[in-house]
C-alpha cells in the first residue's frame, strides 16, 4: 500500500470511531440533562399543578381545573419538562 492509502484508511477508521462514540454517548448525555430538568422546581410544580387540575376535574369544578391546568402548562414550558399531560 502506498502512504496515501494508509492515511485515508486511518482517517476513515478515526471518523468511524467518532461516529460510533457519538451514537453511544450523546443519547446518554441528553437523557441526563432531561432528568436534571425534570428534577427542577418548575417541573415538580408542573406535576403537582397537573395533579391538582385532575382533582378539580374529578370534583366537577372545570373552570378551576382549567385555570390550574394553564398554570401547569406554563410551568411545563418554563422548565422544559418531560410531558405528562
């Protein structure tokens, strides 16, 4: 083999290794960041307000439930939480 072919093979192998590493580590990183956001105060309040809205719906007070639900949705957007609703 010539030195050009050797360099090209090494470069291809290096790129392939980086691609495989990216497929392994990027999803883990994203999951860790999402879990961190889900443990934030805004996301905890989002789940609490969502539960409260559900309880108001069970009681039959839909106007109160809708108001609390809107607050929950605002907290959901603010905290970039995992969607429960």
